[in-house]
């Protein structure tokens, strides 16, 4: 589900943020359930943003980052 967690959050219309390949998602009932069944949930942490909201930090789960890496690799192999 590592790739799917980003897609599931976006499909639910929940805002996300990121830093490089790390996905940030707000802590709410929906994201709590996703993280609970996430294959790499032991790597997921929580943090409080400057505005006081709680967020999940989901390492390596920001799919667009990996899509760009894949595109660069494919281009280099041509």
C-alpha cells in the first residue's frame, strides 16, 4: 500500500503536503485508518505544524516524487 496511501488520501479530497519523497497528511479519522493498515506504519510519525494542527509524516510515500525519478531513469536508459 505504500504507493496507494497517497492515492487514497488524494481520492478522498484530503489536503496533503510533502518534502521531497515524504508525504504529509493531516491526522483525522480517515488517515488514522489508512495508517493503521499501512505496511510501513512503524515508520510513520506525527508532528504538530506551526498552526497547531497534527500531521502524519509518511516517509517515501509522496508518489509524484517517485514518478519524476522513474521518468528520469527511463530517459537516461534510452
